[in-house]
C-alpha cells in the first residue's frame, strides 16, 4: 500500500508540474497578458487528500458516480478553491455559464432582466434592466434576494442565483425580496421574457426655456458606446443648451466600453487608473474616441450606478467636465479579467482596483455627488421627481454661467 501511495504521489507531482507550466490568457474585460501558473500549485499532501476523498466517494457513496456526476465534482472542486478567496467577483464559471454571460454581453438572453451582485454573503439587486419583467414587477436597486421559487439562496453563489432566475421566455419564477424599511418579505411572481438589451436612448427636454439633451445609458455592453454616439448625434441635430447623462441603475459592464463612453464627453485626458499587484494589471487609460458633447454637462447617478458607471462619473467629475447629481454610487471598483480554460470554462479573477483620475479609490466607497438629490428612477417621466429636480438645478446653473459671461 505504501508503495502504491508513493507511486501515486509521484504521478500527481509530475502531472502538477506539467499543468503548472501551462498558461492561460485573459480573453475579455481588462486584459493583463499571459499568466504562468506556479509550478507546484498545491502541496502533494493536498493532492493526495483530494484523491483519497474521491476514492472514498467512489467506494462508499450510496449511488454510483457516473461521468456526469464526476464532472460536477471536478468543477465543484475548482469553484470551492476559487471561492475560498472570499472575493465574490473572483469566480470560476463552467462552459455553459460562460456562454450565457457572453450572450448577455452581446445583448440578448432569456430571463427576468436584472443585474445582481454579492456583498457580505447576501445576493443584492444592483439594478433592474429597463423595460424588463423585473423592472415592471417593481424590483429595485438594493433589494436583497432571499428566495427563488421555494429555494433559499442564502449561502449560494451569485452564478447559481443567476441560473435560477434565467429560463425560457414565458416560464414563471417567484422571487422573494427583503427590502430596507420593510419588515415582511416581498413576493414577486414574474414571467420570464426574451431580454433584448438596447442600452442607450435620448430626447430633448424643455426646462426654463432651455433645450436639455437627455441621454440615458443603462448598461456598458459591447454596443453601448456606438449606441450612445448615435443617440447623441440625433439629439443634437436641432441644437441643445446642455446635456444630462443619466447613469442611474447602470451596473457597469466592460472597462474598455466605459473608457469609450467617457471619451464621447471629454476632449482629451485620463479616464481611469488601474492599480494591481502585478505590473501587467496596472495602467493609466485615456480617452479613445472623438468628443461629441461639448456643451454644459450633468451626470445623474444613484446607489445602482456601479463599476463602469463610476469610472465614467469619476472621469467627468475630476476633469471638471461635468457636475454630478443624485445619490452616492454603489462602490464596485474592481477589475476582473476572464481567463479562458481549455474546456470552454473560465476564471474571472480580480486583478486590480479602479481609481479616478485624481486618485480616489471607488471600491466600497462609491462616488459622492456634487449636489445630492433624493428620489428614485422611474420610466414614467412625470413620476421621476429626481430627474425633474436635477433638470431645474442644471438649468439654473446654465443660466447663471451665461449671466456671469455677460457681466464679464
């Protein structure tokens, strides 16, 4: 028996050596270059423990372990290893899960239409997506998901909850919510739909005799910058006196798209600084595209504005390009790189933190507005008290600046 164990240990050491020499490269998000794994990722005794645990399950578990179960066990072991870091944004995703996430970034999938995050072991709604079943049902940013159908999600990973919420259009799902200020749980019966995400829209709003270009961006997917640029051109055709960029309930998305969006409003300059443990995960990122908006600018944010929304807000604030109105943002200022694995799975790894151009860290702090304005986002313009107030304040600012110029 001792000889067999020694032989097994040798085989595992050789295997770990060759696996350790393999490299994986990030394929989306913030690219930091190839990353060579350590030669011996685990001590041999842990490899032996894993092998022994698997052998015990093979021999004693009440049901036989087929290949499908074996695959789940292997993926589960990797997920457990990654989740042991305690970072909800560093995560392993199986091939099917990764394909779903890529589909979401492309702008179409089946589900209820909300972005969720994990904080302090709780599953929180970052923001419902506009004109989706979740938003129409009344789910709000900051809600905590407690149960999906009859299953408690306490202790579940964010990925698992996402899979529970998604499904074929026309199917039903019940979501139980804990909302701040309410003692009882809120029950939402939702019919899933085909979520087609159109992320940018705009119109001209009249305020105090001024024409304000209202620009709404709900997500930073692959099409966001191009969509927003087209909306800006359309809104600007007949001339406007200023612009309001509404990023409320925008949970973020792709870093490079955030930089592109900020560039539409800035002449030239730094958008964001990224600092990580590895020099390959660090950098200062500047504007990338032609500036389309040159007039007075306001940015409207709330507690559902996260990640790339905070990058854009910080860049426009620090550059002096815009005034920020609304509420303090979510505070998700971490960079994740997706490292592709040979079987189609992947590992999202937090490799760095975002900092605004003047050096403010975003993570867990968020961005405080220049002018705090209470209220909630509403798709019904007449009910959006927060936007009405921001338009009034912004129009007053524009008028004040014009009077100051005349006096000079």
